[in-house]
C-alpha cells in the first residue's frame, strides 16, 4: 500500500513597507526575524535581508505564516544588504 501525500510549496511572497510618522513600520513578505533588540531589528524578507535601526523598537505583531511584521518605536533607518551569489562553507570555497 503506497502512502500518498501532498507537499505544499511556498509561493513567492510580495514584499512591501509602510512607515507612518517614523514611529510605526508595517512590513509584508517577512520570512524570518534573525535578531532584535531596542535599537536594531534584522529580518530576512522576500526582498532580501533588511536591518531596521532606531530606538525603543518593539515588535508588536509577528506572523511568519502570513509574512507580516509590525515594529513600533523611533525608526532612524532601513538598510537592505546585498544578496550573496552562493553561500558556501569552508570546503566549498577551498575546492572551488
């Protein structure tokens, strides 16, 4: 008897930002929160790695299933990191 199953594939999410009065940032297309504290939030989004800088930052809403995040506090800057072509370990770099 063969067991059948259906594997769900993640659909590419769209990515959008909405900043209100430099105090409230709503983001869609969030894939993961890498790190956060009162001054910095580092995210992985459908648009690339995103760093949010400010003061008194709080994550008020996080839904990784829906890809939504709400950050409140003083927003001083947003920075996207350039994407790397390939992430390889030591042996991959050594062997080329």
